[in-house]
C-alpha cells in the first residue's frame, strides 16, 4: 500500500468515525441524553496506518449513566 493509499484509508476511517459520532449524538439527543465528551479519539487517528479510529464515549456523571441504562433497558424490552 502506498503512502497516498494509506492516507486515504485513514481519512475514510476518520470520516466514518465522525459519522458514527454524529449518529450517536443525534440518537442520544432524541432520548434526552448528552454525553459532553463523545468524540472521535484523536490518538487513534494519529499516524499513516489505516487502523480503525476509536469513538470515545467519554465520561458522564451518574445521572446520565442511569438515564442511559434506563433507555437501553427499555429498548431491550421493546425488542423482546
């Protein structure tokens, strides 16, 4: 793989991760949850190797964690 191909693969991975972050923010917002530090992890995007970037769900306070668990549990019940 050439350097240009690696760079393109890295860029595509970062764009995909940014899209995933946007979808997560929209989904969480729809159920009243905000994760302030939800983002693409910049360290996982460093370099020219096309490894998959990581999405950092970040830190949240206890109230947000409990609200998130309620939403996930309700979703699980509705699919059963």
